[in-house]
C-alpha cells in the first residue's frame, strides 16, 4: 500500500486502573492535542503535546468485540497512557493508526486507554484508504464554506455561562451589527473569501436535539459525570449528540459548563473536527480562531527565542484582539488559499533573482504572485513575505519583510519560526542552503502605491550577472 510505513514496537503493558476495563477494537487513530492553561497571574501557556486514541463502538461491534456501551457508533476519545513518547512525537494526528493484535484496554471511568505488548504502528497519509473508520473528513478542506455546531452543556446546577444568542452573535455574527470581527468573518477576510464558517442548517437533528442557528444546549444527568474532569463532561456531552455527530457538521465546538477547574482554557485535536472550551472562553472569538486553526492542521508559531510569533494569529495569546491579525507566510502557504500565486525554489533550481513583494491587503491591485518558498537541501523550508501594515496586517513586523522557517513539508503540521524582520537595506544569510552555498536575502527597496518591498535573493556560487526578475507578492 503506497505512503505507508509499518513499525513494530514493544510497548510496556499498563494494568488498567479499573476492573471494568473493556477490550476495544484493535485499531486506533492517534489524535494530538495541547491543552491551553492559565496560571495564577493570568498568563496563558500550552501543555506538552499528548496523544489520544480515537476509536468507535461501531468498529468494535462490527468486529464482534466485547463492548457494553450505549449509543452504537459513537466516537470514543481517550488518552493513551503508556504509548512510547517517541511514537507519539512521530505520529501524524488523525492519520497514524496504532494497531494491536490483542486490542486495547479502555477504562471508561477514567477515560484512558492502555496498549498491550506487541502493538504496531501504521503511518498512512490518507487513512480513508484503510477503510477502518467512517469518520467525516470535511474538516481537512481549507477552501469552502464550512458548518460549525456550537454545543452548550447543562447538568444539575451547572450550565454554560454564555447564552445561545451570545454565541451565535460573537462567533458567527448571527444577530450582530455586522461590524464586529468574529470567527466566521475573520477566516473569510484572511482567506479572501475562500474559507468561511457558518451555522448548521436549522432543524438538523442531533439525537433529539434540534439545531437552531447552529447552537444547541444538551442536558445530561450528573450521574453520567464522574468527578469534575473536563474529559468526562466532554464525553457526556458528545454522548448526548448521538452517533457520529461530525457527519452533520464539519466542526463541533463544545462549551464545557463551569465546575471543571479554572486553570484549563481550551484544547482541540489536530487535523480533526472537535475543539473544547472552558465555559466563558467559548465566547472568545480569538480562542476559536486559534483552536480551529489546529483542527485545520496548523501548528503554533514562535520567534527565535521561543516566544510567540506575534505577527501570526497562531502565535498570539488569546488576550489579543484578532481583528487585525491573519496568518504568517508558512501557515498561509499551508492553507492553500493562494496556491495559484505561490512560487517555489529549491536548492537545485535556484538562481539569483530579484523579487517584488506586495501585501495581502493589496491583492486586488495586482495579478502577480504571492508567497515565495525556498526549500533547502537540509529539509528546512524558508518563507519570505511582506507584512503590509494596513487593514489586515500585524503591528509586529508591520511594513517589513519577514522570513520564517518550517522543518516539515509545506502542507504538513509543523511549528514555524520567525527568523528575522527586515527593513530596507537589511539582509539575512541562510548558511549552507544547498549546493548553491550560502543564500543572501536582502531588502533593496520599500516602495508605495501599492506598498511593495523589493527583495534580492543571491547565492555565492552564481555569477552576479545572472540576475533574473520576477514579481512575487504576499501578505497575511
């Protein structure tokens, strides 16, 4: 089977924490997530990436395995407590399949899955070919109108604080004044109309709950929630939605009621359809813009000192206003919104060139290209763009040429690093770019009307008089 890597590994078997552990299907899709937390000083930080297992009762039942669960076919997501860290690091969220000949042990009370000895890992780009799961993969599409279901929770004396009307207005713009940025308008603006989020059609049934302009409130008995863990509340809310709710909405947002602790803020599963928020944080459009970015397979962006890249919405803290920030070069390239305006050079075909860069906000003023990607022989890609500080450009690096790197394939999940912000006359050297040697990127001119940056790209091995011209333009 093409694009498949099979690695047999020995895993340390962990005894289940509960005598009622249930043997599951032998296949499990790896999901990755980082939980955003808030410290005592109100500062937000992300936890280390963890790996979860997603399976479903239907796949287990179909294969005749022993499962005593309600709601046939519902998705089960549980943390894998004994998966080797190196395997988790290398896994591709929503694509890597972990297979165990003896199945997995699922402790439903603690919501953890343990792996027996002898598990094997199958890394497959395009898991649908395996025909193991019936999951909806519409979350992977980056260029169209997508539906989103927002779910409030209510049990005993706890209820999600933001009202249904507030969530419709602040996240989707339904009933708003049309002038306030929200989740839907932000993606639509940043993609130049190629990606937007809108309500699930009113009247769609989710296990007896009828969508009303994309927001529903589920009610569940407190006895179904053990302790105050957001994991168990999440599972109870998903259970209320019935079988495969992701088949009726491209993305599902869970707004967990108060009572599960104040330190955690939000999390989402990479390359997936689900994101989860701690009560009031669900009414924060910026939190959803970031977490849905992870659903769309975007990673966080940082600067050279590992601090957040504040020129990119995937790097900014939730406390910032998202109204004027879009995505950086690597993330915009990955989304594919302007793929017809990408220009790519590798260390094998690069010649000395001069490039004219124009900002995203000036897109309609030119039909030239947009993002330039330089692919080195070391496997690191470099992205150069002009961050025109206008309606949708960041103050960080505003009206400067930004260079960022990413060490994964351009369409794959991977953290980007902002390397430098250049003004006119400044340069940046990429050492050992390839057989061309060191690569020099210099801003030779910053113009106006429209605002442009002229950039020279030169190698030390090529003659000075082999300069070719092209026009590349970009922004956020």
